C-alpha cells in the first residue's frame, strides 16, 4: 500500500528535517542506490550523513547479521560480555589500532555520536578537574546540552532554550584569511591577567562536516596538539563524521601525524547504519569508576557483528587506495564545475570523500540540491547559511555511479545558472 506524505505533516513533530528536503517515501536501498515507493531510483550522495560509508545493505555484513540473528545470538545485553563484543574488540585492536601504533581503551558510551562526545567531555573534566572546554567556530558535536554547548551553530543552540555554558569558542583554521588562528588561541591561554581559565579540553573536527566542509590544515592540527600538550589540555578529536575512511584514511587525523587523547567515533562505525559509537581513551586517562557512565543501549550486539565484518575493508591498504583514487576523480569534477560555471561563485572544499562546493550566491546550493533530487540524486547542503552542497557518496561507490551522480549535478547547476 502506498503511503501519503501527509502522514508526516499530521503525525510527526515539526522538528523533522530531512523529510522536508527529500520529500518522498523510500522503500529500498542497495549500495549507492535508493528507491522510493513509486519505483524511482536515486543515486545516494548523502550516505546517511556519513553513516553509510560502505553503502546500503552491504552483502557480506548482511549475511553475517542474518546468520547471527538466525542462530539466536544475543541481541541486547547492556554491557555484559558476549562473543560478538569480544570479536569486535579484538578485530578493532588488531586491524585498526595496532597497525597504526595506537593504544587506546575502547569505551561504549551509548548508541550515538552525541553520546561519545558527551562521554569525552565528561571524562576530560573528570581527569583534569577543570570546567571549560574550547571548541571552534562552526564545529558540530551533537544535540545534548553538553555536546550542544561545544557546537558552533546558533540555530541549533537555540534548541536548548537557554544560554549554554562553560565553553569558549575559538576561530577554526582559515576562519580569517592568511591568519594563524592558533596564535590567537595561545595568546588567550597566556592571558592569566584577565582571569582566563585553562580549559579541560579542546574538541575539534579535522574536517567540519555540518559546519560547511572546512578542512583544517595538517600543520594547524599539529600546532593545536602541541598547544594542548604545553598547557596540559586534553585533545579530543571528534571523528564521528570524518572518521571511518571518509577523508581517505580510517582516522581522519592519521596523515596529520597527531595522537589525540580522546577520539569520538560513531556514524559509519557499525558499517551497516546501525546505532553504534565508541570513545577511544588514552589508557592512563581511563579513570572512570565502574558504572559511572552507563546506559541501556551501549554495545549493540548486531552492530558488533556488522562492525567486525566491516573492518575487513581495512585489512590491507587496497580499499584505502581505491578510496583515494576515487577522491581524486571527485576533486577534479568539482574543480571543473567551479571553472566551467563562474556564475556559481564557487569554492571547492574538503578532503577525500568529504567534499563540496561553497557558493557565494545566496540560496543557490539549496536550489542545486533540490534540482538534483528531482533528477534522482540525493545530496544535502551544509554550512551556516547552507552555502555548501556536499558530496558524500558511499566510499564503495563504483566509478560508474560517481559519473552518473556527476552528470546530475552538472545538469542541475546548468539549469540554474545559465
Ligand atoms: N559529531 C559530529 C562531527 C557530527 O557530524 C555529528 C552528527 N552529524 C555528531 C557529532 C552527533 O552525532 P549523532 O547525530 O549520532 O548524535
């Protein structure tokens, strides 16, 4: 039976958002494709806002999950020990941490990105005994009071209904052209005369997703790390969106050569679009008292199964190389769009598969996204004024799929600027 879009208007809270941007009822998805109830096919350049880096319904993960379900494997166990959990812990350590020379304790903070950020902020305060946290302009970290208080988006902050406290917002890299914004951060920390409190932590995305696909330079990240070390401030990297290969390496900070104190991961970590998050903690900082941060839905066993299977993509560097080669195709396409259509007043932004075009023309990116949707491509916008159209295909997309998506984007641009 087909459904009426009116059901959402009538029954769902006005807070609903994506249902407005992509107004159709979806029924099915595989790889980089989605279908709606009218049988219309869409190319997915959205990938669940970064939760579907391996595409929809990956065959191998699906088979493992079905096999597990059919064998009556544990579904819910709070954080009790299970074979699924042991498999994930071992594989994450063997395939991801050890080869990168990384040593972290793995915490299950709750099912979402917001949960991992919340746990990181709490732990940093507990470890240092300090209150404030430095975050950055246009950063996005989540929707609870704690994670929202480090989110640099005034529209989202209004959702809290009250002013949010204990955070200091500093300018992100490239916030001011040709200016090293970290000099400003250091000056601020040195200014004890005006009563500046040394913060517990700094929280940062290496590439800002929701904030407009702003990529921090690797030197900037290295300098940020050294400032944190100098002042005994914990460095929290929020890899919820930029992690799990999105920028071309498993962790987004790998090529910068830094070692964060705490890492937040979620979105694509389950591999299959299931709610799942981890907080990676430098072992000596893992000072929680047992039970101090708990929750009913920590460590989803189905997600352990699919996440463990997804890590096979990272057993050697084949997948990483493929992702990097396809990133180059995307980058070349975007550069060509900016050059061919000067009316866009566009700038190519991002890194790897986390890229987009920022258009200076008011409202144009939203129009491009809407037109693309009409033509069968799902692509969202980002940035404080929705000025960026954001290309977020699954990392597993074929070259053919990419090219089809590029055609629709060019067609959409052409129809709006010519
Ligand atoms: N951090 C970052 C960088 C994010 O992009 C997001 C989600 N867009 C979050 C945290 C919050 O994750 P969730 O929506 O799963 O709570």
